């Protein structure tokens, strides 16, 4: 069965782009909200959660804008992307996540992202504790 692409947009209020970028683009930043451990060697990343690891390649990046990863064990063209968008009208910052999921796992995939990004929002003071 083919995966479906989905996108979720999260308000990050007026978090400075440079600060948000450090949480998306560095191993130490990613450990605050995305995973438990990160090992990076060039464009090769190993993400760890509760003792299990998954490897990804950084396939595209634009500084202060987005990072796109492809899971090494996936044989399709799916990816996950972390993108920063700033509204010129309101000067608010949004984090836009694009990912792929099997249709029967779509709700669970969205829940995982919601939980992870909520941890990031708490870290950056975007939500009340």
C-alpha cells in the first residue's frame, strides 16, 4: 500500500527564526524535542528513541528555512521535512512538518508529531505549562 503525504502547521508565535533553526538543525537541538539521541556524520543521521535507532539521510536543506530527510530503510520517495515559515503580515513564525504515512497509521503519525512539537513549543515558551 502506498503512503500518503500529510502536512501539519504549528504556530511558534514570535520565536526568532535563528533560535528555532538551532532546534531543527543541530543534534543537541533535536534531542530536546524530536528524539532521545542523535548521531550525525555529514549528511547521515542516526536518531534514537528508547533504545531503538533509525537512520536517515539529509537530502535537502536551506539554512534558516528547511531540512528534508529520507529514512534509509524506506525504498520509496517519501521524506520528512521540517520547514520554518514566517508571515510577513503578522511576523509570526510557524513550523510546518511534512511527512508520509500508511493510511491506516495516519492518525497515529499525526499524534506522534503533535506530541513531539508540543515538547518543542514548551521548550521555546510557545505554550503554557
